[in-house]
């Protein structure tokens, strides 16, 4: 009777706690995890191959389908990369609008994370609370660009639409009530004994390991590494905004990453408030007729503008030969686009560096040291993965 | 939590592009084939030296490239050697980036850098999956996104955008009729 048998459990790809179509092959000794082998690719759509066959403007809506919980961040990273390739200067007002929407997206993404993470660990109420606030934000996105999830909110060279007084009022209302809503979530979880038991000392990863495994975003900051691309390599107008980088309490466990994300939501809220105060008047699109199509009024009244518009839309534009890498701090970590241009209207090669891919790789490391099967669920939740961007 | 952090003086922490190049050239005299600093700093090295140079870049205290952002492959189908393997590395402390390129031929392999950065494990599997470039001394070189028995490497330029490879693969898998 002393024979020890290793049990192999197949978790996913249809398991609700795997947040999409992730499959884990979990080796168990009793209830203790001895090894976790992730199996990816169930959502692979070949987006990088697709990018090589679309013009730069045509690929923009496809970026919505990477991290579909934070589509605006993907749009931002892609637009910044193409603008870097073109050497295009975006007007300041457009950059402020981008920052406001990107920070709202960060809150949306973190709300979904908190809702599902808490649900996975047995707390149902935070799910209802978080989706209540998320709904307000999705309404704002819908007012701005007409869609709620797949937004395509920006254009190469700027933003298509101003934040008018109606949208501004909605955002300001949200910014005003959100801190009190945050207190509601915290009242449910932060000092909840069950929550502490389920998250403290679960999935610990040290700062050195976190960097060695290329963790980014809240996952690396939860291990005490004060690294945020918004601060380290400021893009848009982040160098004009004041914000703190939370790093947790220095353990590197699931509870630390919970604290970091909560504080990030507060900081995002703060940044949106500042951005409205500092936002100047001005143009919304860059002044470059090679890339930016003429305005709708001109297209409808002048034949030259119509031809111009047709050329840009049908043929695309020819960026200079060269290659760029542009990274931003997406809600989940470092999101980077590496574009190689051969001077034609379509990219020669586009590699999308997604945060979830690298973050998920650390799951094997985090499941060491006698984690239980139930902790695997907590660790998947704390990594905040989205399979849409892992599989591409 | 939430205390005010001092503003980081970015320019002081960063090494200039020239300083990075000089630091690398001081250690490796004739390994760097070319340098390009028009947009992002890029160095091209021989593929035989990739592991050695990566280990140096990651460990040298003044450079400190401790973070591997990305590894990707590029197929220049008209060129000899055919592929480029591109490494994007970053220093979390010093806040500088560097791109390393190494060329590899169609039936050649390149050393794995998994021993330097653990993150390279999956990145190299993805490059192998998409381009068929083999990494020597990789602990677990399997396909990552596509099924293990898939034929072809989709991001090669000669792999068509629309194919019936997927349907054929599925047909082989599906058991439609089992005689009684």
C-alpha cells in the first residue's frame, strides 16, 4: 500500500477558471502540485501573418483582438509604433485624449481581473460590484467611438474624435464616484480572512526571478520591482502627469499583486483627473497629408480631397525603410510592437510582444514549493492572462 | 503603499548609445559585424557568438541587460543566410534598450540563450514553431502555438496565407466512421 502514484489532471481548455482556452497539464502528488505544463495555441489566429498582408491602417482594427479586455491599449501601442516609424508628431490634445482613454482602459481591465479573480476564489459579490462600474466605462467608450470592446479608438496620427462636453461630464462623474467604489471592493476583500488565506504566500516569485522570467506590469511590481514603462520611457504625455508606482509589501505573492492592481486603479483615476486639468486646445490629427486623410467636409465637397482620401484608403502609405520597437505599459505589462518596413504599404514583418505570454511562462515557477491544486486557480487569476494575446 | 516616490532622473541613469557600443566593443573586438543607431540601437553579431555576448550583456554590471523583452525570427527569403533571429533586451535598472540580430541559414541552428534568461524558453519555442529555426541546448524545443504534428512553419514567406493545411490536418484527426 506504500506505492506513490502521480496523478495527472487535465485542466482546461474549457475550464472556467482558466480564463479562456488555456490548457494546463497538472501533475499531482495527492493535492500538492509537482509540475504544471501549459499547452497553448487554442486561439491561434495567425495575426502576425495577417499583419504582413494588410496595410498599416487596415491592421489597426485587428489589434483590438489581441487583449480584448483592453483594446484601447493595443490601439495605442500600435499607433505609437507606426508613428515612430513614420517620424510623426501627434498633437498634444490628441495625446491627452489617448492617455485619458488608456487609463480608463486600465481601470476596465483591472476591474475584470478583480471580478474574475475573486469569483475564482469563491467571492461572488466583488464580481457584481466590478461589472457595475465596468458598465459605466463601457458606456463612455461607446459614446466616444461607437463600440464597447473592439474599439479601434485611435488613428495613425492622432484621434478621430474630440472628447466633447457630454463625454467629459460622464468621465468626470465616474472619476468622482470611483474612489468610494474602490473602498467598497476593499471592504469586501482586503481584510477578509478567507481572502488572506487564499492569496497570502501563494505563488511567490522573487524580484530576480520575476525579471529573469520577463514578467512585466503588476506581476513584476508585485515582487517589489519599481519599474513602469510610463515612468521609465515616457510616451504620450505621461512625463507631465504625477503618479506613484505601487510595489506591494515586498513578498511577491498573490496578495501583493492584488494590492498593486488596486492601487494602480486609484493612480489611474488620479491621472485622468490631472489630464483634464492640463489638456490644451488644439488639433486632433497630425499635419501630414501623406498619412492623414482629409476631413470629411472636404471629402464631400472637393474632388481633390476625395481622390486624396481614396489614395490613402485604397493604397495605404509608404513609410520609410527601417525598423522600430515601441513598448507601452499596457494594463497587463509591457506591450510592444516590432515593425520591419521595406518601404511598401504593408509591413515586412510585425512581431507583437505581448505581456501575458511572458507572464504565463512563470506559472511553473510560481507553482513550486508545495502549491495545492486550488492555488493553481489563484495563480492563473493573479497572472491576469488573456488568451487572445498569448495565442495571437 | 501610495507614498510619493522621488522622480527618477532618466538621463542620468541611462548610458548613451555610444557608451553601450564602446562597452561591448571593449570586450568583443571583432564579433560585432555592424551597428545601427538611427532609431533604436541595433547590433549585428555572428550567430556563433550569440550566447557568449548575451551572457556578457546580462552580467556586466555597467550594462546590466537583465530583462529579455522578446525574441523573434525574420524570414528574408531572398537573402543568404535566410533568417534573422532578433533579440530585444532591456535593463530594468539602467532603463536602456538594445536590439541584437544574428543571421542563421535554412538548415543551421543557433545557440539557445535560455541559460541566460529563463524567459527565452518560450520565445525560442515560438521562433522554432513559426520559422523552423533550431536552437541548440534548448531544454524543451517543441512547437508551442501549433499542434505537435503540424507540417510547415507559417511565418516563412513561402508559406501561403490561405491554405488547406488546416483542413487536411483536421481530416486526419477526425474519426468520422467506425465500422462495427
